[in-house]
């Protein structure tokens, strides 16, 4: 069935498919985030091993069945992926093909992601890194997420550096993610002892230390 409104023809059979799509996507994202926050809170309060999927679901206001629609395990709920960094990688633009210049562009992007003291997403990321420092059970999962970051960064650089040796692109991506990971890992260790400062400054220190080590 078709109706005319405001000069546009709408197909009634498709209205229920088209219009609520964004609302459904938003609801799914809200549920995802609620489960993540519930898991993070419980892990901070009582540890990973003492926390059950049932407890996470109850705090998030969903059923265990709904939990498993979003996450395959309770550990995964604490580490939903570094979405902020992935978005930054997808928007990365580099000028020139000199490896040092490319690496510095990637480093500038990472600093931007680490900044933003008033960004709730960043504050949550810091909570996750503090938890990682205390919970070895999460570290293997975090390592797999870093591999995703490195692969995405490698692909993004390859798109813009046509003609550059693929090995060079690979090394830039791997080095950049290694420094990112080491900076957050060290920040988390310091946070456990109440000594954490500005993660951006720590990231810069890690960067310079790497340059000193490799000469």
C-alpha cells in the first residue's frame, strides 16, 4: 500500500522496516553498553572469578539469554573492543610516505585518543586498563584485541601508502600498537598503586624510550 505525504510516496509495507531501524540499532547499542558497564562494575567490586553471567545480567536488567546475544563470555563483556581507537584509525590520514613521518602521524592520532579528560568513554577505558593490571584472566583477550587494532591500522596505512614496501607498513602498524599497548599496560600498573598520572605523558615517555632502545 502507498500513501502520499509531504510530496513523497511512502510504502506502508516498508515503513515498519525502515523507520525503526535506527531505533533498534540504538537500543542494541544501549543494551550492549549496559551489559558492559554492569560487568565492569562487578569485576571491580568482587573480581572476575567470583562474578557470574547471571549477576551481570541481573545488574544490567537483562536475561542471561540476552547477555549471550552480545557477548560469548563474561570476560568479553569487560573488553568490548577499543572502539575509540578503531574509529580514529578509520579516519587516519597521512601525508607523505617516509616511515618516520607516517609513524609520527599515527602517534599524534594515538595521543588524541588518549586525551580528553572529560570524555566518559576514555574514563571507562582507563577503568578497564586498571582492571587488566589486576586480572590476568583478561590479558589474553586484550592481546587479541590489540591484534585487531594492528590489522586495522595496517590496512588503513596500506590504502594510503601505495607503492610502500608492505613490510614497512607492517612494522609501522605493529610498533605503533605495541607502544600504545605498553603505555596503557604501564598506566594500569601505576594506577593500581595510586601512582598513575597523565596517560598522554606516559605514552610520550614510552615512545621516546623505544627510540632510545632501538637507537
